């Protein structure tokens, strides 16, 4: 469990998971393959307060269980850095919701890639999370953000090159028309 959490930069939750019976990562990954996976509610109930940290666990479990058709760049998804948080700011600004930037960062969502990958999991970002945890009060804003995330997530893995038979994802640039991630020719070039 410690190694799994350390890979995604949140080893501080090791004892919480162990003391709640999550003591064998291979069994948890196997359960994830068969739709009997740990849930966001489970993680919240055992004391993992930040929704972004819960998302890291859920995304990594689904990745380890083979639910994504591509490898993902761990640095862009699981680790805090300035370029990742700038991407969150740019995405929010593109839909006129930059006033919520601090709310996302404070709740562990420091990466657009993390948010988009969570949208592709069995437990995507939803209206409840946005309202109750991120504190996006206005219904229209929640709908706007969910629409943006869903649209960008649908184009997340498009156009990736094959690497030894598997596609490798290297970032969130590119996407659907109107996306903050578009470039001039709509190709994904791996930059954030």
C-alpha cells in the first residue's frame, strides 16, 4: 500500500488505508478489474478529505487494473507542479470560472490531466463533488464545468502514438474544437 501511494505522491494515507482493511494492493486492483472497487465515498469515509487525493487513488487503481487504453504521464497527473496548476487556471479561465481556481487547488485538483482522467473512470467528477466539496455554488457554473470536463475527456486519448503496442499519453494538449487545449491543427503534441 505504501509503495502504491508513494508512486502517486500521497504516502501520508498509508495508515488510514491499512487500518480500514485496505492492506493488499493486488487484491484491490483485482477488485477494480471486476467493478468491485473502492469508491470515492469509501475513501472519504475513512478520512481522505481532499477530493483530488481521492481522485489520484481512483485513477491509479483503474490505470493499474488496465481500464485505460494508454499509459499516462505520472508527473502530469499525480505530482504538484506549477505547469499543472497553470493548466487548471487556464481551463477555468476559458469557461469564465477563474474565481474557483483556489477552491480546486486547495482540494487537491492541481492538474487538468487528473480531472480529465477522473472523468473517464467509473467515478467521475459530479455535481455533488463540485457543490459540496469544491464549493461551486451556482448550478449553471457546475453544468458549465461538467460539460467542459466531459467534452475534453472524450478527446483525451485521441491521436496518441503507439509505443510498443500501447499508446502513451503525455499530456492534455489538444482536444475538441473550443477546448482550452486546442492548438492550430488540433493535433495532440504532448505539451501542457
